C-alpha cells in the first residue's frame, strides 16, 4: 500500500487520467474529489462490494424458463 500525506487542495495522480484532490478536512473526515473520464466507474468500497455480490448471485442463480415465459405472457410450449 502506498501511503501519502496531502493537504487541502493538493492532489495525487493515478495513471495519466485520474486525479484525486483533497477538498477538505474536518476532524477525522476527509472530502475527496475524483477527476476522471466518464467511462471510468468510481464507487465507494461498500457499494462496489454490494454490486459484486449481486452480480455473483445473478450469475449462479437458475432460471425457471416456464415461470419466465408465464411472466412474459408466452404460451407454455415455447
């Protein structure tokens, strides 16, 4: 792990196109700004973990094709 000390309005670069800026410090809370192109997804770690878990559950769940067809209003023989 790389550990850096930064003051308010200072930043770090990740690669050539991601900049993390210290916007403010209030007690033990640090506000960060992240400048990156829109095609780069940025999530809080707990949100990322939730998305990853939901994707894993979706990829391993079985599909009841008859129930799906009924939901879509298709005849049972399809």
